[in-house]
């Protein structure tokens, strides 16, 4: 079963490479390209590595006499055709069970947060994407995601910014809603729950969505320096005041656009927009495709071994 061990190693290696390079990709690629590429790559690689790990776990199930009787395959033949140590198979089975449970729990939490966001949005009035101003001494602004998406901004934040800077702030938050950035973050988080080696991708995708919104805001106002100034001023305003949020908005995981790596983001806005780098994108997608091909081939090989065990049972187990 050397090929199966190799499949597990290679799929996890692909995940490690993408995780290690996630931050660099976010800095070098256009933000929208980086976010989409990393999210797609992380999802594909995480599922591929889970399949490869599950194939190791199959050994513990396949050689169980009771399951073999139900499935009509010869467990004795499978022991020869599938010589994975039972200790390793059991360990893989436990790992797969824990990872799937954790990933489902994260996904359920994300869905629950989105439901809360929709409820909160409905209470704030009609019209998706509208701006809601709240009376607060705390300078804050964020996008409340969901089908009833809202841009929430405090009176203190509006007072802090000049009129042109307010345009930047609102354009940034509307970009979060228009491109559904929270979904990319949630997908990356689920992928990392399946394969912890992808955990750096979550931070990179979150940072990338902020940069994506920054670039959209700069395009809308037509002034990158103004966008950088607005970002820096909003960030400083938040730094001076301890952030306090309504418990409801904290629960829904709203996209906060003014406090994620403010200095780096402001410097990026003072530079020309990043250019596309097809080789970097191709590299990530190649790793994803490689991991998918490896897991598919391994699945086919394992299925063939079970077929042989079933054929043997059909010939010698007719009395069952």
C-alpha cells in the first residue's frame, strides 16, 4: 500500500505548501485574485487530503468480519489486498471522525451567524446595502452580511472623517457586501478545520478581502491617496477608543473594514495596484489539481481491491 501512504503524504504536502505561501500570495497578487485562488485551492486540497486519510481508515472497516458479511466481500482476501496496519487504520478513522465533526461544527456556526445577521438586518429597515447610522461615541463601521446586507456606521466615525473620506469608508463596506466576502472567509475557515495545515489561509483570505474592499473604494473615489488617508484616519480613531460592539453584531461575524493590518493596507494604497501573476495562480491551482488527481486515483485503487474481495466472496461465500 505504498501508493496510499504516498497519496496521504502528497495531499498533505500540497496543503502545507499552500498554507505556507498564503500570506505571500495575498501580498503579490491582486486582492480579488488572491482571495478566490486561495479559497478554491484550500477547499479542493482540504477535501482531497480528507479523502486520502479516509482511505487509510477504510482498512479498519473493511477487515471487520461483520461489515464484510453485510458488504459481501472476503475480509481475509482484503487483509492481503489491503495490508494497512490496523493501528494506523484505527488512528486514521479517529482523525477523520474528529476532523469531519469539527468542520461540520464550524460550518453550522457560520450558518447560524449568517441567520443572525439576516435577522439583525431586517430589524434595521428595508433595502439591501443601505447605510444605517447609529448613535455611538465609539468610532466604528462594518458590513453586516446576509441577504439583507447593511452598512453600519457610527456617528462618531462620521464625525472623525472628512466628506471625501466618508465616501471611501462607505465604498469599502459596500464592497464587502457586493462581493460577499464573508463567504470566502467562512469557506477558508471550513477548509482549515478539515486540514489544520491550511490555517494560515484563513488569515490571508480575511486580509485579502480587506485589501479587495480597499481597492474597490479607491477605484470608486478615483484617488488612491485619499483612500489611504481615510483608512489610516479610521484606524487611528479606533485605536484611540476601546472597541465596544452590540453582542448581536459580535455574534454574526460582521466584516470590519478599518482595523485589519491598517499600516500595510495604507502603504499598499499608496502604490500602484498589484499586477496579475499568472504563474502564482497556476501554481496554486496546479497543487489543487494534483491533490485531487492523487485522491481520485487512490480511491480507484482501493475500490479495485474491494472489488477483488467481493469477487472472491462471490466464488467462495455462496453459503452466506
